[in-house]
C-alpha cells in the first residue's frame, strides 16, 4: 500500500552484480556492507553503528563458548562449552555459519573467514542490520540493557573476578560462581522496572557500598540484643516484608555471611543475567526479525540486479534450512524453531498489510491495508515473544504451520488434543502458544518467602505451583547452592493452587 | 560509521584458560577415563590424544526446573490426523516434545565426550606412575633436534652466507650477462682489424667501429662483479637427534596366576619402557614373548589376551629371546632392551639357569634388562637368583611391584644415565 516503496526499487534491468564467484575480499565486504546499509536505510532500519569483525573458526568457537560475551571472566563451564562446541564442529555435526552478534554499541558482528561471499552478505544483513536494529528498537532491550556500557562492564567484571582469584584463591571464586550461575535465572527482576542503567559506574559503586554498610545494621543484624523484647512482635516483623522474586539480589543485599567481594561477584552475575534476560524473552521475535530482514534486504538487492543467480541459489538454500520447521513427529523435531515461527510471522504481517484477505480484515482490522514498514516497526518495538504471538499470530499461519494444542495431565492416562487449526481452535492455539513463551510459565516461580530473623536465620523459599507442576530432581542440589550463598539453613516449600504449602527440601548451611 | 575489522590474527586460544579449569575440575573423572583408555591401547601407541568421555550428569550445571507431572499444555506443529477432543496414548518417555529450550547440555546425552591433546593425555598417564618431574619433562618433550646441512638456498641470514657458492654464481652470471656483448666486441674488433689491414684505419667506418668497441667494453665492464641475485646461503634443517634403532623385548609370564590386574600393571611397565625408548631412538621394534613352560613369540593382541594354565619355566623365554637376537638383531646395529614381567613363580631348578643365561648370553648383548615381579607373595628362587645378577651387572634392574607407583624405580638407572 506504499506506492513509493514499490516504485523506489528500479525495474529488473540489466544485471550488474557486485561480484561473481564465492571468494570474499575486504573490499567486497565493504562494498556489500554499504549496499546493504543503503537498502536498510531505504526501509528505515535504525541501527547502532556496526563493527564487523572477520575471525577464524577457532575464534568463532571461542565466541560461542563464552555465551556471546566478547569479554568473559574465566569459569570451567565455558571450558566445557568450548570442548563440546569444538568437538561437534570438528566432526562436522554443526556449521558455525550463523551469526554471533553482540548487543553493544557499536554492535559487534562476527564473520567467519571460511564462509563464502554469499554467507558473509547473509550474516551482515542478518546480524548487522536485523539483530542490530532489534537491539536498538525493542522496548525490552531499551529498558534493560545498556549497549554503550556493556563492554566496559564486562571488562570490569573480568578484572574484578581475576583479582578475587588472586586474592582469595581460584577454588573459592569458582564455588561462588557455580552457585551464582545456578541461580542465574532467578537473578532477574521480572516485574520491576530498573533504574536507568546508564548510571555512571562510580556512582553505582558508591550506592552499592552504602547498601553494604546499610546491611550491617539491617534487620538481620539488629536482632540479637532485642531477642526478649521482640518475642511478641515476631509475627508482625516478617522479613522480607513481601516475597522477593530476585533471589540473587536478595542474597547480594542480605546474605549475612558474604564478604564484600563475594557480594560484588553475586552482583556481577546478576547484572549479566539481567543483560541476557531480554534475549531469552524475545528469541522468536529477534531471530524472526533478523531473518525477515536478511531475506527482504537481499531480495531487494537481487531485484536491483546487484546479485547473481548463483548468489541467490546459495542464499536461498541456507535460508530455507534455517527456517525449516520439522513436524512434531519427525525425528528432527526439537521444539518450535524460533527462526521459522518468527520469520513466518513477520512475513505474514507484511502480507496482511499489503494483501489482506477478508479473514485478515476481521482479525486485524487496524493492520489490514496499513503501511507494512511502519506496522512491522511498531511490532518489533513494543512486544516480546509472549505478547507478540498473542497479538499477531494469524489464523492463516496457524493453518500453514498446522499448529495444534495438547494437554498432558498426570491425572489423565491419555493426552488430549484441545485445539487444532480450525475456527473453534485458533484463539486457543494462539493463547497457548503465547503462554509457552511466557518465561514465568516455563520456569518454576520461586520466591524468597521468609527469613527466620529471630531464630536460626534460616531462609525459606516458596515455589508457587502452576497447574500442579512439581519441582524437578535437581532441587536438593540447587538448595545446596542457595545455602552456600546464604550461609545458614535453606528450605523450599511448594505452594499449590489452594494455598497449601508443603516442604520439598532442606539444606543445612 | 561502520567498521570492518580483521581479527584473525589476534588472540586465538581465548578459551585455553577455561579449558584448563574444566580439566582441573573434573580431574578424577578424566583420570579414570584416561586410565581406561590406556588399557585399551597398544604398548607402542601412547603418543596421541585421546577421546575422553565422562558421564554428563557429573558435570551438569543445575537449574531450578519443573519435574514431570502436573498439567501441561503443549503446542506442536505439523498436525496431520488429530481433531479437537482426540485422546492419544502418551509417547514413551512422557510428554512428547517440550516447547521450552530444555537444559543447555542437551538432555538425553549420557556421555560428555571431548578430546584430550597428546600432552594432556601423557600427563594423566604419568600421574599414576609417580614419575619425577624431570623425567616427565624428558619423556613428554619434543625430541631434541640438531641442525643438519641441507644444500643451499637463495635466502638466508648473513651469518650463513656461503662465499664460495656465491662467487660461483657470480662468475656464471657475469659470463652469461657478458656473453652477448663479448661476441659483438670480438666481431667489431675483427672488422676493425680487417679495415686497418686494408689501410682504411682512418675511415669513418673504422671510427664508428671504434666507438662501438668502446661502448661494448663499457657495457662489459658494467656487468656487476657480484649481485644480490648471486648470494647463496647454507641451508640447515632440524633433524631429530636420535638416529639409531632399538629393539624392545617384552617378556610376559602367562601362567595361570597372572590375572587381569597383574597384566595391566605389566602393560604399563612395558609402555613406560617403550616411551622412554622413543625418546632416544628413531626406530623401535617391539618383540612380544610370552611363556609358561614353553615360550612363544606372539603379536600384541595375543600377548595380553589369553591366559594359560600350568607351570612356569622362565629360561624358555630367555632362550627364545637370545635366539631372536642372534637371528634378527645383531647387536652391532641394534640397541637391545628387555622388560620382563612375572609373578615370580618359576620351576625351582630353572632359576640358576636363568641367571646363567642372563649373565653369559643376554646381558653382554643388551643395553638394559628390567624385571618386575608383580604382586608376588614372597621372593622365590627366581628373585634370589636375579639379585645375584643385579649385583654382577649394572645393566640389570629389578623391582617388586604392588601398585603402579612402584614401576618407576625400575627405570631409575636408565633415566639417570640420560640426565647425566
């Protein structure tokens, strides 16, 4: 519906490809980058500046194993990651072609030297323009991450932890990190908005020191002399006064026996968990967005006659592999492919804007016939996976993917199909799929419930059950990690829908 | 605004530290796996990396997660036959596909498999044997090299400039470069002489020829005496120092009392000797001789495989070894080493004969003869006779072995020689 858009692309005229053959050179990379940037600007993609780095496959394995952090502190788990990546790469089980891109400003994207020109162009379009614009535009990233500061912070973290290793021994630091890593998924604020993260580092440091001094005199520590007097207000003075969702934050601020350096390490892990939290919430959108744009940008260049047919064949082949969704009963099935779902949804959105059917007009009245560039931009900026699926999954796409919902109830000896891709089922399927992307449903909801301030200082966690789902077998081990940080006994209780609580495990501090 | 950076040359092994941390953390499991790997290897097959696998549950990174049970909704793609309300059996292993990411380790993989490098593997191999550090270093180190001449090359550093070769090249080049002008000069001179003899010495042609002669002479003189192109340098390449050959005899008692554990210790003992020899010799033959009452030369598979019952006559093996030496390994060309492992049992009257054989026939030919008695009850006649051999010859070493750490002292003499 945007005539300028269509006419802006010149007619398929004489082909003047940017390059022939599959070899890349730095000049060609530069040329492709400029061309892709031109087209990206034409579609109004707003990005951080790009820093495109050419690396070897070994360096790529390094980058993989540090979970996408360009600068990482040392820990055995990254070594484990490295070994398994290296092994599968050597055996050829895994291509390393696809991108690693760092949410930072400048946005760092890696290109592997082994790749062909086509793959380099694909990765540039995907990572340096697709992901990059997502990082810059999506509200979760805008709220929670600080692209300008992250590299500095990671450098600080690595140096600080290396320093602690020197001072307190590698083993002590490693144990602490093990426990913090275990609790990483409980180290994020889910509901609370953060204070603006772009605070100057020194300032944060200072606040933290204050907080630590404060903790010296907080409720936990003030209790001993007042024991007798406090007897009758025991129930009233519960600590924490409200359940806390951010376990690592609670520990950092309140664990009685941690030393200052240990608190700082807890804080580092927590900060990094928070930095990655938006990525976990927007996997479908983020990959879908990047895939949609590499597809759109490169097709645009092709229509301008700047890419050869050979280029497109190779490009389409890897693109098709990436967005393949095996059916549930295939042996290749391992969950819904976020690339496939995300790409299809953005493609479908564009279709609804440009060529709406009668059904689309009913389901998406304000979308049908609108400017697709603006509508997609809006969707990218203001949603996360859960709400994106709930808002935009169309009946047509449910039909295309043949989605269906099942319920698995342990009180029932069979699985039941609750909805399929028919008129009666669209809304159910859409809602259930959206729920599937709600991290709050996927991970157990565990909160800090109570500290026995007047007694043995034990910590009680509560698991609020959802649909009667119990905790897994790792719970006792996890509690040992919590107890290592807390320093005293830690308990965990499961609370069912009726509010009944039941002790699941205990770990002595 | 955009930057293109070539990072290929900067920092390669960024994960090296993390890898070491991993190995350190799971030392005991890896050690166990490495020990198993050793048993699966051939004696002569130590110097390569190893694929190690440890149970992945040992190295999982735990997270709070849901266990099975409760009520779960799953959305799946690719529906073909279902309609709403269908009830189907639970697939094996519960739950069907899970929507979420699952654990990062990839659940269901029971083993975590990775490669140890050769150095790392050797490290684990040595750990059991309680080798002194110096020895470990010697064994694990890349063999020393000596620089050997290997012809001449046109590039090199000034200190290896080869003057004679360079001058030869220069002569050749000068001749080649001056050949054309010289021919022309000769012709011109002949022509001039012809003109002079005809009395036309002052003619314009003669002047022209003279000019040409001058020009040619100048051109010949301008050919440089020596040019960078002429320079030749002596080429030297690294050659590993060990350059002789050795044969190693493995003598193993396979009578009924040698069980798997004892054989395993014996195998380590042979491996260590082999490893030591690889550091000193370029080519090593290994001869496996097993014996009970009669001795037999066998291949490695059979050597460690079967067990036979019956008594023990050690001298049969020594005789066979002696025969093989005479036949195939003339001691002028071969360094001869032997390692014998046994549980100490021998036919009483045979032991003195063993001593004689060793002292008279074998030790004069061999470099070193090492004997280990594995988990023997108490020293028997063979041990006592061998003690006399030891007193008589510095090339003989013996040791009673209860655990793997006891192996090393047998080789102490050998290594000491090397250090000195």
